[in-house]
C-alpha cells in the first residue's frame, strides 16, 4: 500500500489499541496488541508519518534508530545482587533499566502524556549481539527484564533486503506476533503532501512530467544510484533558500541530493528552463493581469513541455498565495479565541495579560511536543500581536504611532465616555479589526490574481490539455481547494465541471510520456 494508506492503518490500530471499556481497561489487552512493522524502501516518509500520527492522536512519541544502539544501551548494564533462596545466599545478575525504556518514562514525565508510540527504526538491521534482544522485544514487548509501559504502542520500521545488505530476516514465530504493513513509493500521495509542505513548484512539476524519476534505486557497476522522496524534499528546501540568497542550483548541487546522475542532470536543466520561462513570459505580470498579444503568440508557438512549465510556474505562484491566505486565516481564528477571552473579562485584563497567556500556551504546547511547525508559527504570530499591542498600550499610541488614543482616532470627548476599565480591550479590538481588514483586502487581491491567471489560460490555451493540467493541479493542492471553497471562483467551477478529466488526463499523460522519452533519449 502507499504511505497514506499505511498511515491510516497505523492510526486505526493505535486508536483500537488505546480504546478503553467502561472500567478503564484496554479493550485489546497488551498481550494482544501486536507490534506494527512498517516495511518499505528508504526515504518514503516512514519516520515522518509517526510524528504526524502522534500529533493527530494527541499522544507522545519516542523514536529510536536501533542500529545506533549496543546491547548494553538497549538492554541495560549487568550488576550483581545478593538473593536468598531457601537458606542459601546466591549472587544473581540483574540489569539496569534499558536506555530506551528509560526514555519512555522520561517522555511521560516531561510531556504529561501517559500514552504514546515507541517507534524503533531499522528494526531488521541490528547487530549480531542485538538480534536476540529484538526478537524478544517484538515477541514479549520487553528490553531485558523491563516491559514497555502500558498504553504505549510499539511501531517499528525496516527496509527490504534489496536496499540494505545488513537486513536480517524474521522467522515465522516472530512474524506471527506482529502486524506487518508493506508500503511502497507513490507519487500522487507524495504530491498531496508536497503541496501542504510547500515543496518548490519546480520539483512538483518536474516529477509530474517525469514520474519515473520520483523514486528510483538502481544497481550499477559503480554502485547504487538513487532518487528518493526524502532527497527531493531536502533539495526543495535548499533551492528555496538559495533563491533567497541569490545562489545558483546547478547539476553539481542537485547531485548532492539526487544521487542519480541522469536524473540530477535532467532536473538541473529543467530548473534552469523554469527560471528562463519565468523571465521570458513575465510570470509576475501575468499574475497582475498584464500580458500582450506578443506574449500570447510566443507561448502558442512553444512546445507542450514549455506550455506545461509555464502552467506550473503559475500554479506555483498561486499555491504560495493560497498557503499564505490559509495560514493567516488560521492565525486570525486563533487570535479571535484570545479576543473572546479578553472580552469576557475586559474589566481586569490588559494586553500584557493576554501576551503572558499566549506565551504560556505556546510553552505548554511545545512541552507536550504535539505542535506542528505551522501551529507553532501561528501561535508565535499571536504572541507577536499581543507583544505589539502591549507596547502600544503602554505608550497610549495607536498602531500608526499617533497619539489619538486607543480607539485609533476617537476624539477626547468620545474617549472619555468609555469606562477606563474597558479601554484596554477597545484598544486591542481596534488592532484586531485592523488585522482582519488587512486579511480581507489580501484575500480580495488573491482572488483577482486567480481570476487573472484563468483569463490568461483561456486567452492562451482555451479548454485545452493545458487547462486540464492547470485544474488538475488546483484539485491536488489542499490550499487551492481551501481558498476556492472559502472564496469561490466562477471560472474554476465552470472549467472543473466542463472538462472531461479522465479522458483528457489520459491523453495529456500520454503526451507527457512521449516528451519524456524524447528528452531522455537526448540525454543519453
């Protein structure tokens, strides 16, 4: 199965394992809670989905790569104790607590979460001395003589033998005690994730055109050459930072992440063309609704591959705008909750009190380790808002720095009519309304930008395969669908309904494959 389905299977299992009856007992006793073994090629997101599952289920996560451990750290160090059996005293070997089990208890104490996931990666690549301990762990859920605490679900991951020479096969006795899930690379699933994570548009569009290059591992006389999902994501982050710094991503840079010479060369060339098309077709002007007959004539005369590259550039820019809008909406929703709290006790609260509360909430959520990066950024924006508000409140200035009072322009007479106990709230309310108004204006700008892109697409291509590609990418992007659902788009609804996607997509993908074959033949 693909990684998305595997994630759902693991989550369903965890919810079942942690389900309790009316007496507070686990419905599936610990002895029947089979450890989960996620088996699949490296770099497809096995470790990453564990963080997502833990966050979504509201439970803790302890993660280990078992190949980094010795027998002593996994099982514990031996020590001698004296014990009496009958009338005789004997020296008996016992063991200190396993570092792994100890980490589980540390996590429980740190986060306050009593249930969680113990994730052990590369479970089938352990050393000779650790192999018996891993079998014992899978069969009895113990390291040495210490059990994994109740309420903790064991999930493990491993690579098939074709990817790692150190792999050890599990025997039937062990396999019969685990829940084994085989997972494989799937570009369509990864693409959904890529849009949500803000992967560079050139990476997404390149892999859409050359899907075979998404995940490849090949044996050659010079050793293994490969391209993995992890490699593409890490390369994407580098490209984005290089663009900010004005640095060039060439074939040598790409090959440091995509260790497949042909693919690295091909993508580097594609990326260079994307930069060229961005300038040649003045993509920024198209977003503003500015283009002329020369631009339309030029693109109509270009190849299908060039058309799709331009469509991808437009989609990429829109995706950035949709993401910005969605995250700002989430920020304002969070901020609104604080404003409601402020309003209900405005007689005694100040902006500084709200700042302290927002900071405390951030620290509490960070301590629980359940915050995603996006959620953390949103909460930091809330903290920043109240930090700014408390500073302005202390000086008696509005957000523009004037001295017109907390109502942002009220007369002194009008201001005097507001009870002093309520002025702090009224002051911050004005700032909040200003944020909301700025968001609404920005949303309108983005709606016009989407309309401009549709107008250009209709003028350049009409209801062609390029429009199919454009709509398809909008449909694959979480943030695009969110924005259109929230704000509407008559052109989107018209084209989405009017295009026969199944047949048109098959034709388009066939043409893409022809283009890819031509390009690949030219590279050899």
